[in-house]
C-alpha cells in the first residue's frame, strides 16, 4: 500500500505541475487502451544459408524495413472515426505530442474531445528507422535555417505577432525534435505504410503536415478507408489530373519553382469522394517578395488554392483555410504547437463536426 500511495502522490504532483504549465484547468485523461505497433513495410532474405556459428554473416538472414511505427491511445468514450496523424520533413510523431514549451499538443487535445488518436513515424524516420536503402546522416549545422524556413521569424528576430514561445528553453526543445531520415524520403513508401495502417484499423481521418501531405494525398487515393484528409501547410506533392497540371509557381524560396504532379484522372477523382481541408498560418506573403521564407510559403498557398479548385471542379469537397483570414493570427509552420494551438484545434474540431466526422 505504501508503494501505491507514493505512486499516486507522484502522479498527482506531476499532474499539478503540468496543469500549471498549461495555465488552464485540466481534468485527468481517461484512456481505455493504448499501445504501439509497426505496420506496412517489406522484407527480404539474403542469399545463402544461415549458420548459427557464423551469426554475424548476413547469409540466409532476413531484413524487415520501410514500415511505419504507430502509437495509439483510445479514450474511454471514443468517437467512431479515429484521427491518424502524420508528420512532415525533419520531424516525427513528436510534432503532435507536447509542445516545445510543455503544453498539450493535438494528441491530448483531441483525446479530450473523445477521438482515438494514432501518431505515426513514417518509414525511414524516428522509431520506424529501419530503412531498406542506405543513407549517410551528416551532423550539419542548420537550425537557424529551420527557424527561418518554418516562419518563426527571420533569425535572430521573431516575427512581431508570432505565436511561437520566445523563451530559450522552448526554442532548444524545438531544435531537438528535428529527426533525420535513415533512408531517402519516398512518398510512395510512406503512403503504402499509411494505407496499411487504415487496412488494419478501419476508416478514419488522416491529418498530415508539410512534406507528409503529399504522401497523404496518395494514401487517400490508395485506400477508401481514409474518410477525410486534413493538411497543415502542404508544400510539395500536389497531385493534378493528367493534362491539368498548372504552370510552376516561382518564388524566392530556397527550393526553386513549385510544381504539381500529374496522376491519372481516375486516381484524382478518388480525392473528390471525401472532404478535405487545408490550413495555412500567418506571415505568408500576399504577393512576390524578396523575403524568401514568406515567399516560399506564398507559392505553397497559391498552389493549394489551385489544387482545391481542381478538386471542386471535379465534384469534390475541398477548401483552403488561411488562418489570419478567419481571425486566427501569428501561426508558424507548426500551428499544432503554437501558443494558440487550442484555438487552431477547435477550428478543426468544428470542421469535423460540420462534415459529420465527429459521431
């Protein structure tokens, strides 16, 4: 009994500390079940025969790789459709967990709204790092680039209205959540693993971020169990019907012109069968500018609008929500972890309700 009392006391103390960090009253989360698993991927067997006395040789041994890693939590009273979260470039499932300054991220926010939550590490990233292709990870200093690219500001200055916490500790936590690829990023490999997840868990809503959005479109094409798609700040991977790909959008960003990707019309039309919403944050240029980070995301936002128009032209239900235009200001490339992430999440929750995805 003494040990149990100590555990309860410690848990209470930690909850109180966390609630103070949140600066809002939090009720305990009640989780009915949680766990993790790998899904998708491939396997191979090396030539030869395995010899237990020569176990360091690959002969006859197997290799499993290119799977995704999923961590899930199911609340006590869960809604019918789970939410599946896929991160972007240089990130992992940490994107959706606690924010850099220790507040609740989308993981807990939506658990509190009674959604089951699945957090993914895509193939060749994070806890799914076993890649079937070789790669060299180089410790190149690049964090001030990411600060600027992700629109926290133009380093070392923060944007005046930015919703990113400005303390040194939060910025260090943000830098430390950067996660390298253990093999080349391949959207088809990622989408295959995501599709395998939906085959395993059934229908759900796919929520993607940045680089993960392109793989998200492919997953939605591949699997009808993807009931809806939410995309936060996609940049590359916009798919258009063959013959309808728009001209490249140029910008002063560091990655050159932004191009659409052609897919068969029959594949594209599968995206018109489910509701889609795309979100973009603040400090994005309204017209071409030499401020390269703001102009980079201008091209992404413009391409997103063209993409949504193409979806709706073919009978779909898609929209772009530019957060400043709906009264939500100051968001970076990571609105799910900004200081106003609860407001951002509530906007998404309202969209889920509007589309009948919250039953």
